[in-house]
């Protein structure tokens, strides 16, 4: 299994993960954009898939739909982001 720092995730993997977690949101908001084409970045795509399998990552992941909703709330006319998106009622 490919990790940036060895066979299992280390601090570097966990520190850069949030940036990669948001890639799906960017691709969804800007349809037609493929930030990480599988043919050009096979190892990095493999890393993303494997990171999603780790319990610590799964427990802290924010869903793409929630990220999109938050991003859209930042760009409303009033300019006030909805920081409560994703909180249980």
C-alpha cells in the first residue's frame, strides 16, 4: 500500500489529507475539471483511496455534499457563512 511516508499513514499523510478531501468539492463546483487525472497521478489517486479506508480519516471526514453547501453559503448575498452545516439538530 502506498503512503507518502511508508506502509501506514504518518503525520505528513494526515496533515495534507484535508486538502485532498476537498478536491471532490472543487471538481463538483467547477464541473468538467479533473484535478487529479488517474492516468497522470496513479500513485496519488491510490493514496487518496487508501487514506479513506483508515478509521481516523473516516471518523473525521466531511462529506462532499456538506463541503459544497458550506462553500455556497460563503458566497450568498449576505456573505455570512453557515458554520452549522453538518451539525446534528
